[in-house]
């Protein structure tokens, strides 16, 4: 089941990409994501059958399940997966968002196809021109140039891809022996290599772009129209889902690093290829460079830990109390730097607003819901687990930065003029809460951090979905140009209000528990930490201020010209958003079971 | 005793379901069913006084309990809150008969009611906090109800933000209390260290000041009148504004006695200041809004002398007469067909006998005329202050006496201005039956609530004859002030002068304008906050965008590019340049190597 959870989306990614010309490709992708979700959801079945560890003479809990397959022992590399309450919830969130994004994509593509078929041909004809260019592999022009990929092998690209994939397996040579994947294709069964490989050769894209997803308005009649809903986007989403699930489930530090890096490439491609045309290249480059710089530091820290302990088994190192005292602070600092970029912790956050703003809706959803969680998960489990002494020593620095991040993000949000950028910046504040709670280091703090982490993964994706729907309808994200949504589309406005209330930490909704008990954890430490607790509480007030400002601009007032005559929430959209709304309510009203899961987790 | 949860679950479920309902009839039935079930449950709980507790969230070092404690006092408040909510639902079904957004309105009233009942019943501070803030969020939604009213969104945001600003302190206080006591259970908060208790209670007091619109956070309440009148009744009568005083009574055992003087000062300033503002206010709902602030000040005064039951008694009787006054005011404004400004709203007593008597009884109760409920509860508060031989008691006793004079004065002013200037004489539409039912019910409650003094759940001081005399004198003095001004300005007395403004607020003289504007506090605060927020936000943006992003991040990218260019140029240059670079490089490496060698 563990392996299936990773393999199903990976295979799905390959299948969708292979079948990208077929109309049902989207639904194959959604199905693969759905099966992946089911595999993750079934993980608690038979839990406790995994190994239980004794530490300090006490049974402190352990993995639910474990799988280990030798891969490259000389490199300490082992395909070893394990799951417990902490990683399972995050993997489940990842799988859920993966399904929702794929379904969103599929629905969007169908609607566009229907629109185009129904609309008069003359209107859609110009849009088809670039598509034709792509399919014939003609000279690069128009959007094609934006790819910035090598154009030499374009003409023969579709033929070349399988070999290309094999060639680019360099960075992680043994991926093909990953074992767990029962797929028939021998060279590329590792979940990670396929999409990155494809990118490096530039093969699939030119051919893939136009296929079924009808590149409506690719020539650019509005920022949102470049969301192509192409099957390749679905394939990339599945690749992100597979790699992120692998990060959460990895029990081997080297494998963890490989998976961590593998998330980056499809995400880069999503932003670079399908983002807002004005900003996507720059944002994607910034995102990639920033994150790579961070993960190189993280890799150094990981290898230092491996060298110090002589094993790369994450669970074993955690149970033995981490690395030895001397190396602890160094290891933690290196790891924390790497994860702080991803989380992101102020002041290492500046890639995030650009990336979120430029990314397509599904990209933003995955960025907020999954990628940021990689950073916090790494910080809490890997950095905190490998070097608990170092974490304790560095806690004040982390806490002060986190509190500063909460305040600065809140203040910046008060004057941001664009809705997606505002939501993106609010993530910096929310992640500040998570890091602050982790830095406080008390039992309540860790649980609050994990809870806040998960809650943010439900609420912010919902906000991004809503903002995406809003932008698609009104063709603008500028707060000044919006207004009267409450009259124009009451259900959409209602949902936006709900998401905003959840995001500002309204008690009874998911966001509350993490943020309130961050304050508690900081207060628990006493002394100067009380000031940080006050800063966090004030940050929650700022969150209310900027979200109400957003609602006032978007929902209230007379109907703005841009919002005139827009459609309200469709049934399909409601179906995609409903799980997030339900999850937000459920976590808010019944936080107990989730906290119990965390309490038996391995930290 | 998990059945006690029906009290909160019924209106909450009805509210959540109501959000999904589009049809008006279904929304209305859900609207009635929620508070009705809660009312039945609250009445039943008054006999059983159930307590229940299960763990809601386990944070390792501390647990949050889903714990309810329906003590007799809490039950009385719960009955009042549920009853007012039910009457407001009945009333608003008629009041908003032409409003297309009635369905979400009814649902939000239900959620609001559930949140208030949670605050009343909760035995755990975090659980209480849930109700506390959900109530704030619902008030935001309800005040912003009128989509076409330009000031509604701003007023709603102001209400939410000011109370949320208080909540910053409230949350901190709750968390400090929790860390000091190791639990959030209100019934278990016994052994709290003095220092932590003092800090926590001052923080919680600030939160309650925000919620109850006391000085200095009273600024949100007057603009909140932009909401529909039933919402004003709901917020002011038995729920949100009273919640602050209620929470303080629950936490009275934790208060360090010396610090109660702070509460006394807050209560004294608020009672008198808000009374003056009410005397000068320019519209019907404005008078009632300021009077609420002043009356909640009486509840704070009772808290300041550690008389929790007196505070609750005044809360319940205030719920009856203020609910009545607001609902009647809605009918008055509708009958007069104005926007509610006192200059234009005028009726004759004969226009609607029900409205006239409802208003009269409500105002008399507020002024404290026996045997109405307001008389007994005010007597209970001042009696407790009289008996408490503390500095706090002295402060609130005299401030309360002064505020009683003012109460009588502004009640009489409102009554005279509304009914005795002669109406326009047009035919008035009949009052809808649902609205008149609510008025009848609240009128009866206002008259009867005094009975709680003799047979109620509250332990209140016995009636002091001298105090009663003083209170009656104060009330009559207030009437006299207003009546004197009214009599002097009667038409025809000064011949030749046009009979215009007979407003008794003239007694305030030059300060009248300032009081009518709430001493400009709202405008000043708005300006200061907006300016401060703009400056801080600009500074943060500059820090974030200029320094972090442009300089540090992109600067490092530029530096890398420049270094790359430099290195490339070095390699491309002539042999001499290359040699020079090599020599310099070797030298640097050598120095570093020697340095490292010496150091180790």
C-alpha cells in the first residue's frame, strides 16, 4: 500500500502523458490521483503492525507500516518508506489536493472544449493557429518561444522521448530499480525521473501543448486564459503529487533528498509553462534558484548527519536522539536553512509571492497546500528529529524570525492590490505561526505546529481555488477593480467569506487551533517568549484586518463592471471545493482525533 | 448530561442548514426552530443545571474540554438570550419581508444565537473563546446585511476589528491563565498565582471591554446601527454586548481584589460618558446604542464590587427592556417613514397604541421606575456597591447615581421627542402581526422580570429603603432636567420666535455637538488607526520588497552575475592580466592555508 501510494500517481503521470492526445487523458489522470488517494487513505488499516520501538524503556510509538528495498547501499540509499500519524495526514492532504487539482483541470478542459465547440468558429479560429503550429512542429513562434527550451529536437521530439528519458536518469542512477512499481516500462518506473527527464530534453512539450485541452486564448487575451488545462498539466500535477508523497513517506535520508528535489522540477514546469504570461518565466526561475540553493544546504546537512551517525535511516536516527552533540547545531542550521526557504520563513520567502501570483490556479493550490508543507514537515520531523539539541539551541532565532514574519506579512498584506498576491503573502504569516510553534518546542507547540500546518493546507488552497474562479470570471485580480460579488454571485461570495474567516483563524474552523495554541506554546515558555506570543496574537488581528479589507473590496459595495453578469458557483466547482470546506469545518469542530494521531507520531 | 448540548447544537445546526437553504419559507422555519429548541432546552436546564465534559483537544501539556456548566445564573442568561433570539427571528421575518437576502440573514442570526449560548454555557475558556469569536464574525455578517447601504460594510468591519483588537488581549489572557493554572476549565481555576492572575485578568478585561463597547473601545457600537434594527436588538439586548460583562462575572473568583478598581474606573467613565452621549445623540437608534453602552457599564460596575449575581440580574432585565426598545424603535421608524433621525421622526401616541405603550414601558424600565424590572436590577447593582466598602464601591456608587440621572433624562427626552411634538397626521400602516407579537412578549417580560428579584436564581442584596429613595430622586431629577427644558421651549412662550428645535439636549450647551459625535473618539481613532496602519504597512513593504527582495535576494543574483562576468573577463584578458590574477589567487590561497594551519 505504501508503494502504491507513491506509484499510482507516478504511473498515472506517465499514462496521462503517453495518452495526452486522447480526450479521456484528463480523467485517466484524475482516476490515478483518486486511486493514489485511496491507497493513502487505506494506510491506517492494520496500523500498529509495523515495528514498535522502545526508547528509554518505554514504548513510544512508531511506524504504522514500513517497506525497505535495497537500492544503492554504498550511498546509504535505500528505497525505504514508512508512515505514521504525522506523515499520513500530510500524505492524505497531498493526495486529496492532487485529486481535486486533477478534477479541476479535467472539468476546466471539458468546459473549454464545449465552449469552443459551441461558440462560433470565427471567434475560436485564431486561437487554433498556434495549436496547429505546435502539432506540425513548425518554426517556433508565439507561445512556443516562451518555453525557452532547446528547439533543435522539436521536430522529432515525440519519437525521441523514451530514449531521452533514459538518458536523463543521471542524477539518480538507480531509479529504475525502485522496485515497488509493477509497471511494465522498465526504464522509468521510478516515480521521479520521468517528468524531470522529459523536461531536460524538452521533448514532450511542443507536441503536448495543444492536444485536447484546447489552448483557449493562448495568444493572450487575458491572464487567466493561458490556463490551458492541458493533459500535460495533469501529468505534471500527478508528478508533483507522487514526489511529494514520497517525501512524506521516505524513511531514508538520501531518498528524502531525491524526492525533495524531484518535486521542484515539475513545479517549475507548471509555473514556467502554464503561468501568467507576464511573469511566469521570472517567477519560475526565482522559485527554482531559491529552492535549489536551499536544498543544497539541506543536502549538506543531511550528509553531515549521515556521516555522523553512520546510517541514513530516519526513524533509527530519531529514536537514537539524533546526531551527536557537537554536530547538532551545525546539522540543524544547515537543514533549517534549506527547509526555511521552502516553508518559507521570513526573510527567505521572497520567491513565494512571485511564484504564487504567476502560477496557474492548480499550481498555486499545490504550492500552498503541498510544497510549503514539505518545508515545515522537514523542519519538524527531519531537522528537529535529527538534531534536537541544535533545534533547542537555535529556537530563539527561529522564533524571532517567525514572529517577524507574521507581523511583516500581515502589514504587507494591508496594502497589496492583488488578490492572489495577498493570499500568497498571507501564507508567509501562517507559516510563521507554524515555525513559531515548532520553535517553542513544547509538546503543545509541536502539536499546534502540525495542526496549523495541516489547516493551512486546507484553507489556503480553498482561497486559491476561489481566487482562481474569481479571476477566470472577472478577468482581473485587482482589488480596486472588483466589487459587489455578494450581489453578483452570492454563493461564490459566501464561500470566499467562509475561506477568509477560516484563514483569519476564526475559532470553530481549522485555522484556530494551530494559531491559538501557538500563542499558548509561546506563553508556556514564559519570559521574553511572552512578547513573541503577543506578536503572534497581534498577527492574528492583522490577518483579520487584511482579509476584511479584501472582502470589503471584493464582496461588498456596488457591483463592479468586471463582476457584472458573472456566473455563480457551478455544480462541478462546488464538488471540487466541498471536500476542503468540509475538512475545514471538521478539523475546526473536532480537532481531537487529529491531535491524537500527532501525539503517537515519531518525533 | 450530553443532552445539554442541544442548547447549542440546535441553533448551530439550524444556522448551518439555513445557509444552504434558498427558499424563504424553509429559512423562516429553520430560523424559528433553532432558538425555540434552544429556549426549551434552556428552560429545562434551569431545573436540572446539568454539567458535562469530554476532551475536545489534547495538546499534551494541556487539554481543551468540551465542557458545559449550566449553573442557575447561566441558565437565566441562556433563557434570556434564546428568548430574545426567538423573538428577533419572529420579528425579522416580518421586518425583512421584502428582502431577497432574508435566508442567509435568518441563518446568521441562528449561528449568532448558538455562539452566544456557547459563551454562556461553556466551562472551558477555549470553548468560550470559540463562541466569543464566532459571535463577532456573525455580528460582522449581520451588520453588513444591507448590500446597498454604503456605510454598512465599513461599520461591520469596524465592529469586527475593534472587538478582534480586544481579542488579541483576550486570547493572550486566556493563554496566560491556561499556562499558569494548567487547565482552561473555569470551574477548576482556583489556585492561580497572584501575578499571573493579575496579568491574565487585565488582558481578559481588555477583551471584554472591546466586546462590551466600554471605554475606550466604545467606538464600534454607534456605527453598528447600520445593520437592520432586529440585529441591533440582538447585539445589544442579551448577547454580544452583554457577553463581556457575563464573562467577567464567570471569572470573578480569579480576580485579585485590588485590581477590581480598574473595572470600577472603566465602568464609571463609561456609564457617565455614554449617558451624556445618549442625551445628545441625533437619532433614535443612536440614543438606544449609547444607552446600551451606559447600561452595560452598570453591569461592569457590579463586577467591580464582586457582585456577579447583581450583574447577571441587570443583564437579564436589560435584555428584556433593551430588546423591547430596539424592536419598538424599528416599528417607530417604519411607521414614521424616516431614516430614524430625531429631527424628523415624530408620531402621536394615537398612531399606534401598542407602539406608544411598548416604548413608554421600555423607557420607564430603563430609567428605573418601580415596579418594572429595571428598577429592581439597578437597585441591586447600586445596593451591592453601597454595601461593598471598597474604593471601587465608592467610585461606582456615585458614578452610578449620576448615570441614573442621565438615564432618566435621555429616556424622557426620547419619549417627548418621539410622541409629543405632534405627528404629521398621515394614516399609518398597521403593525404586522409577527412584529406586534414580539413587542407584546417583550413588554410582558419587561414588566415581569422584576419578579426574579423575589424568586430568582440570583443572590442580590436586599432592598435598602434609603437607596430606593435616592434612586427615585435621581430618576425624578433626570426627568426634571428634561422636563424643565421642554417646558421652557414650549411653543408660543417666546412670541415671535419660530418654534423649531425643542430638543432638551440643549441643556448640554456647547458640549452638545461633541457628545453627539461621541466626543469624536470614533473619528480620531479611525484617523489614527488608518494613518498608523498605512505607515506601518508602508514601512513593512519597504523592508520586505526593497531590502529583502530587491537588495538581498535579487542583489545576490546580480552579484553572482557580476562575479561571473568578472571571472570570464579575467580569463578572456591578455596573458599579463591572467598571470596577475593567478598570482593574486595563489597568494590568497597560501595566506588562508597558513592561517588555518596556525589556528589548528
